[in-house]
C-alpha cells in the first residue's frame, strides 16, 4: 500500500511540474475537436439545403405536370387551339387588325411634350429612333 500512495504523489508532482504542457495539449485537442464539429455541422447544413432544394424542384416539376395534364392538353385538343396558337405566335388571319386604345388626355400631353422638345436640338441617333417609331406607327395604323 505504501507504494500506491507514493506513486500517486509522484504523479501529482509530475502533473504540477508539467502543468503548462498539459494545458497546451488540452488546448490543441479542443481545437481539433472544434474543427471536427464545425466540419460535421457544415456537412449537416449542406445536406439540409440539398433536401430543401430537391423538394422545391420536385414541387416545380409536379406543378408543371399538373399544368400539362389539366390545362394544356385540353387546350391543345380544343377546336380553337389553331387560332389561339397563331395569335400567340403573332400571326394573324385575313381581315384581322390590331386595335389600340389610347387615352385622349395622354395623347394631348404627348403632343405638348413633342412641341416642347422641338425647340431642343436633337442628336442624329435620337432622330433616327424617332423616325423608326414614326414609320412603325404609320405601318401599324394601316
């Protein structure tokens, strides 16, 4: 029994003697564990984000499938689909025209603005754009 107590005292003396060394060892072990914890948390977060993104993608695909089955298929099978598809593609049948509704007061304000702008000297690029707009307006009016 005497040897056990002497061994304990020698261990305690050894720990007291090298106390700063043990502190540094514990410090570095804690840093290593912290790095592992941070790495595992980042992996967990990435997995969570991937799951959320996958759920959103699945929901978008499901909504698109519902749209195709419940609306577009019926739309394409209807008798008016040809007319509607032509109009979606900006193609018109014979004797069809485009009608623009313009508010009268807004038109008057535009005319006033144009008269004010005539005093200013315009750049060639602005004049070219204005000419193209006027030509397009004339074409659309016919």
